[in-house]
C-alpha cells in the first residue's frame, strides 16, 4: 500500500513539475558541474563537502556548528531547482537563498532565508526558515498535507521561486510554502549540513545533484490555494487578492471600524501611528479610555488574521460573532474570544479552568495548545505575533498562533454547550450561536498594537 501511494505521489509530482516548467520560458543554467566544487566555498562549520558520483555530498561531524557550502554568485530574483537525498539516518538540513555571510554579523555566520529539509517526525521539508534571524516564517504546519511529500532515502525534487517579495517552495511538484517578505532582496545560495548533538550522529550524509537556476524571463507559477504568510505590514499581495483576501484596516484611517455600541470610532483611547492601530494604556481592568472597536461589516464564515504586539502585562482579545444585542453596561461587548494575553505577567492566565484564559485560547472555554519550541513560533511579549482565525461554513473553528493550530472546536456542538454552561457566559442565552456578527478588538486598559488586519469570506 505504501509503495502504491508513493508511486501515485511521484506520478502527480511529475505532472505538476511539467506544468510548472512550461510556465517559465527563461533559460536554465547549472550551478554545479557534476564533477567538482568549482564555484562553491565552505563558509562556517567544518563538515566536509565532496563530490561522489555526480552529487555534492555533505557529511555531519561532531563539534561543529552548522556548515554551509556557498555558491560564489549572489542572486536576486530566480527560480532554483535541485534534487536532494539523505542517507544513513535522518538529519536536518536545508538550502539557503537570498542569504549573507558578513564579518559584521556574528563573525560571518550565514543568515537569511532557508528552504528546510526536515525528515524528522515534524516533517517541515519545504518550509521557509529565517536562519540566525527571525526563525520560522512558514512552518509546514500551515500546509499540513505537504508534510508527507518528502521521502527519506530517495531523490526528492525541490523548487524555490524567489520573485520580488514572493518566496515559494515546492517538494516533488506540489506546493509547500508561500511567504511575502521584504527583508532580503538578494544574496547567496548555500547548502547546509546541520550541526549534530553528539558523536553518534556523525557520518550522516546529505546529497545534492542537478542544481540549476533561472534568472531571466521569470514567470511566477499559478497561485496555489495554500495559505500565504505576508510579513510586510498592512500589505496585500496580488496572490492574496486572488485568494479573496482584503484589508480590514487600511493602516491609515478608522474607515470600516466604530466603537462597540457606538455610532462612531472612539474619540480617545486609540491612536494610529506608523501604520499601527494602538489601544492606549489606561490602567487595565475596567479603566478603559476608548472602549472596544468593532467592524462595520458582519461575517459568518470567514478567515481572519492580524499581527499584534502586546506590552508587558497586557490583556486584550479578538472577539467574533459580536452582535451587540446585549449591552454589558460599560464592560466589553459579548462574543467568542481569541485571547491576547501576557501569560507570564497577567493574573488572568491563572484564572478560569485548565489555562483557558491564556494566549490564543477560546477565552474561558478552551485552553490553547502551548508552543514550547521553535524560533519564530514561541510567542514573545513586545514582539509581533501572528493571530489567525478560521471559521468554516460547517461550524468548525480554528485558532492559530504563529503558524500553529492551537484550538479547534465546533460551534453549536454539545461539547461547546457544556463548556459554556460552566463558564462566565452561563447566564447569556444563545451565547456564541449567532449566525453572523462583527469582529471586535478589545480595549482592556492595556497598550496593544495591531497591524496587517485582513479577512476573506469562506463559502
């Protein structure tokens, strides 16, 4: 059964690769001559790179940091293809692109975008990692079906498309990651042999062959339906537009928003500065300056995302299916809530039950899964985090934090009803059952910054 599935997978991959190849008219040229390491130089680390049977072979060694074999040229926009295989035992690896090695950055440490090669149980091959800088930009948790594409012990075809701010990857012909990022417009390409934990992991081999690149007459591949992670503040790429996304806040004005239970945007308590929508500090708790704000539009089935930066000790939230039918009398408007909280410093994290008031939880109902590992995945206070909501037409709801799904539940289900009956919402009839409602950003009296607020409707 496994062999048949793999054959089908590789057959689909071959068809997809043919489709992608026909979409690009520029000439290919090899970066590796198949004979020696001409044009390549070892930077960082001491892992050896050799040429065996027409492939570049990198071998893990003990007591070495990550090792990189870098091509002599620098590349901006390009399409890169190569084949990779791992032998002996699984070991983490990757291919750097638009990267750098400079004396003024950690004594020449290679840093920049990396297409991950990850045969571990995590299975993040094709994900995009920002080596030695921000960490994960696109963990493959954002595209779960792609986690089975890489096959350890076999030759795998990898494709990287870097055109303008768009960074995309494919593994064996199928899409894995799509990032829009403006930090590095050009840089080196390098093959990585990852450091190993101890001497028992030395001797593991990573092989690359058929490394080729296109740099002229580039034509982006057709847009895939996978999630697009755009790190450019308040930007909406053409690919996102094609998927139905729109900005829910324009980054400049209060258009599209008003105060909860009010006809206009609050006269105070909020400000717009440097492309950020900021709720101002007023002491926390019930001491609020401007109060909550809600969208003028209402939503039923939708996908929503934003970036938020909490000051130390801050409490806030993203509420959805807010109807304003019941006035809380000065408190926050009612609705299902994606909690925004400094778990370490705010006392609310220890209230509720089983951690159901912590960051990214369905507030007072379902605790979020804790992210404990991964640079760029573990949330940090006073650093931008990525919050995402998926509310499907069938009633299933997902909370995502930094690319990881941390909550999943079904609206209207007996399980959720039982949780509501034991929560602070027990005396609110019909809580969470509205067929449509507004999206709310909460003023809980603490300073919180928002940007890149987007939405698309699902059908």
